[in-house]
C-alpha cells in the first residue's frame, strides 16, 4: 500500500482538460473561468497536458523544448515589454534552459524550421562562437523568443495564483522522453544515445498493446543513463524542479521506462522488432522524489507493467493509475477493476489517449457491456455519467474525469488516437460548455462520493 502525503492525503476530484482545449484555447479569461467552474463543481484538481511548445503535428509529447512554455497558449491581451529587476532575475534564474532554448529556436527559425541534425556542422555541434554569431544576426527574433517565455511565466503564475486562491491544484504531465529535434538534445548531446552526426543509435517506443497491434514507434532518442548518473542525474533533477515550479502535482508519463525501456532499431519497420533494456531504477527515481517533494508525483503505470515496475513504483512511494475503460476484459484479476483499486492511486474514466467514454461505449460488444453494467452502482444510469459515478466512487485518492465525459461528447471530441498522425490534439470545447448547471451536477456527485 502506497503511503499518501501532501495534496493526495485526502480524497479529491479533478477534471482533465488541456489549456488548448478551453473555449478560448489560451491562458486568458476562459482559463480563469474554468477555475471558477471547478471551484463551483467542488473539484480541487485541474489536470493538463504538457505546456511545452508542440511539434509540427501539435503533439505536446514531442516538444521543441522540455522546459519552455508554449507561446501558442499566450493571451495576447496581457503582454508588456519585459524590463526591470524582476525580468533580469528571472533570466538569471532560468538561464540553464532558457538560453539554449532561445538559441535553438532562433537558429531553427532562421534556417526555415530545419531539424538541428541538418544544420551546418558548426551550429549542429553548438560551436559557441558560431552560435553566438548566428543569434546576433537575428537579435530581434532572439529577443522575441525570450520575451515570449517571460510572458508565459507571468501569465501562468497569475493563473496558478488564482487557482490556489480558489482551492484548485494544477496537475501537470511530464513525458519521460524528449524529442530528438529539441533544444534539450541539441544542447546536451552527451546525455543521449546518438552517433557523431547527432542521429539516434536506437529509438523509443512500446511493444504491441491495447492501442496498436504493431506497437508504437515514438522515435525519441534514448538516454545515456551512465552519462546522466555521472553528475547525479542533474539534468533530470533540474527538469523535475522546473515542473514543480509550474504545478502542484506532476504525472510522470511512461514511468515504466525508468525500470526498462523498449529500444527499437533505427531501421526497424515497426516497434515489434524492439527489445527491453534496463533503466536507472530507484537511484534516479529517489532523486526525483526528493527534488519534487513528498506527495507531488504520480506514476503513469499503464501498458506492459511487470512486477519489477510495480516494485519500483511502490519503493518510491508513488501513486499509480487506474483506467476504467481498461477494466472490463473479463479477467477477474484486472487491476483496473474497481474492486482492485487502492487508495494510493488515481482513477480515470479514460485518458487523453482513450476515446471518450460515450465513443468507447458505442464500440463495445454485448458481453463487455454486460460486464460494465454489472459493475455500475446504478445499472440503468446512462453513459458516460454511469462511468463517471463509478470513478468518483472508487477508493482511489483522486478521481479525474476528462472534460469530454462531463460534457457527454462522442468520438468526435477525442483528443488523441495513438499511432495516428492526423486529427489529434485539436479538440476545443464549445463556448458556454462549462455552465452553472453542469457545475451543480458535478458538485452533487462530488459530495455524494465524499471528494470535496
């Protein structure tokens, strides 16, 4: 049993909604209005996807920076030109990630968006004199890149302060891997498994699973764990500290990669041809917990979870995840079944990678539907609220419901389909979605299940 502390030491309810999926899609008025909705609904957690600058397909899990904020989330109405002591202190405090990010984005933009392995060798290899000259030749752009990060910091801090004043915790998401074409890999090549030209020696993915019969090939470079261990995993400690600067709670995506990760040969046609290779295990995870503080991290422990992965999570004292859409395959030992939930876990109806509950329900065969009905507290209650009620009634310390399920939306509102390159990450809630009537309905359920 995981011992609970910090924010998860009491029962809570939350909603999963990325900032880009707000009716306004930014950190502006609609974001503050959503905090009001959560407070009115009795929900004390707002979970979002990574806030980082996404790749060209919009994925926040393949970001141009693991540390920077996404300028596309900025509210255009609240910007001013940075100046003064606060700005200077911020620049100095964030220099470790900010300076490489500014250099990288500036050079990449001037080269037409070309990934860094294709840059001229001196820039690719981060020759200090050549990088300085290239940035100097585009100083106005470099200043804008830096200013956008300042504006993001100001706007996010304002939202987080407002959320705290209304009793709402912000719950972030940390992808375990970073994109090959990113400021992080460009600036820290020695920490990744790359060849002399900067190309990955092996890439990330997962074997065949619920989402993909051929597995998933993610194409991130793998870490050189020996190089990272040499300085006590300093890069990872800085990364987790950055997340805690932004969030009250942080989910570590693909936590099992710390125990062992799936290595796919660069020339393999699918992820099926990969192999498991050991990760750093507890020596790294203990440092992350120590840096983040007690009770602030959650392990995403979905997929191929072995006893060794489960033991690592328990040794680190981290809550894991339960997803109700995974529970009804007919196996009475399925860990996602409500009967097997632990207090030290976070339960979801579905995640950002799942179909909406209404869409999922439409695809089920009669036998699976019967198993779901048997587990419901009210066998006649309609979907998706029947599954929402089941999640809220779980013994798990935190129940999180995607906003699409609260709104009763179908597959057209799905956020992401793993393995698909088009149509993901674009869903946005219609204006007026988060109404007082919906807040009242959610609050009634939150109070009934003792999660206020």
